[in-house]
């Protein structure tokens, strides 16, 4: 594994950094406070080709490799993890599922505009009684002559109030287990489809999340993705990319915690001594620095493995997501401790880092599940297909 970035990757990192400092940094505190998804910033990112990720250029994407994708997400996430998430979304389930399983018509109608930032798509998996267990989906699909009727509820879904369509999942018959699961593209405004935003969130405030309710929701037959019974394969088709995105966002957040803590520790004087001279503060700085390097390694190892053509890198994905988000959480806690009471002030960004870090441990599979996966691979109970 070569740890050196190419000239093109360095140029990409610099372009993302310049955009983030110019467009994101001055606005992030306000849109976080107002719990507003900054559509105008996202559209400007789309115009600059920052959203296409690994999606091929023929389908509107940037056609970049996974390491370059991770570089961009990490760099953006030093300023805002939510704009980092935007950069990874087309490469995740919302785009990769369509790229792999979608018909040509579906790709042209839904994937191309999303990859170019001309429209927004979301994925709807989590239900009130099933989240990590995709096969346990309770939303029902009833087959009709030229359409399906969907009934059920999805919750904590990103894109509510922003997305133009959602990739969602329903079962034809719970008795069939995974074989009954289907994937559907549901457009906002479809008969029987309603959205309900969830507001006043502790963290992830700019994320436009909410509930999707299907009440005899009419979905055309041609909006079934991959065919009947292929829903589980569709849902699992972008697990590694989704976890790569979260891990890269966590690396960016950890870097931001370290940067802010170093700056504050050298400026903050108690008596006549900068607090950076205190051993306990130094210990926290050291833990952040070591954690940053190690979680960055695991994240880029995953990206590198994907670029080597490894389609199923579940163990590496679980490790990277687990470790990077745990490091981000510890770093945010330590940053708050270094800042003391000032960590509660909106004058400094570490309070926002603290609120967001917790939820990085939850999205794309809670870290408890990642630990189970890592252990099962180590024990030989689970193996990736060859």
C-alpha cells in the first residue's frame, strides 16, 4: 500500500479545502444553529463536480477512485461532516445500488441528476422496529397489475424535505424472509406517500431527517430496482462505501478536534502558563494525534482495498467505521475538556463536534454491530465470498 497521494489527489484535496474555507466555514455555525440543510452550498458543490464520487462519468459521476473519494470527504469534514456526507452520498447506497442493479432507464432518470447535483435522492431503510436488520423489514408491498402498493413507516431517514425521491425497501411476504425483500424508487408526491420532518435534534442538526409514511402508496412496476426478491442484495451493495464515507468523516472531525485543541492550548493562559504546558492537557493532545493517525490508516486501507477490486471488504469496513468514529468521539470529549466552560459557547466549534461525533457511532450500522462483525471475522465465523 502506497501512502503517498498522487499529484491529482493533492490538487483535489486543495480544491475541496479552498471551497470549504470559502463557502462552508463562514456558514456552518448558522445553518447548524438554524437546523437547516444548506441546499445552496450543495448545489455549488455539484456545479464543481464534487458530488459524483466513484460513479462513472457516463452516468454523471466524477469517476474518481475510492482513495480520492476519502481524501475529499475527510478534507470537507474538517469544516462540516454533513457536507462531507453529501460528497459520499452518490457513491453510497443512493447511487451505487442504481449503478449495479438499476435499469438503464432508472440510471438515466434518477442516477445522472443526483451525481451531477441537479436533484437529490435519499435511502430509506430504518423502521421503528427494524434498523440494522434489513431482512426484518416490515413495510409491505402488494403486487398489482402495473404497480405496487406500499404500506409501512420508515424513520430517521435523511433527505426529508430535500430529496426528490427515495430508494426504499418492502417485503412481498414476511414468511419469505430475505427472498421476499424488494427495493423501490418512490418519488416525493406519489399518491399515498407522506413525509414528516423530525426537528430539534441534539446533533446532526443540518441533516434533514424524518419519517416516511406509506399508506397504499402507488409505485409503478418499473420502479422496482433489481427485480423482486433482490432487495437484500440491493441494500448490501454499498455497505463498504457507506462505512468508508462515515470513517472519512470521522477522520476529518478528529483532525478538527486536534487543530482546535492545539490552537486553544497554546493561546489559553492560566496564571502565566499556557495550558498546553500542563501534562494532562498534553496527554489528551497526544491521544488525539495517535488516534488520528491510526484511524486515518484504517480508513485509507479500506479505500485502497476497494481500489484493488476487493468488492466485499466487510471486515476492513467494520474496523474503519468502528475505530474512526470511536476516536472521533473520544477526541471530541477531550476537546471539550480542554476548552472547559468555553466548550459550551457557540463562539467555539468544539460543542458542535461533540454533538455530531456521537451520532457518527450510530449511522451506517451502530458500533456495537461493527464489533460483532470484527469478532466474527477474527473467529472465522464469517467470511467474505471469494
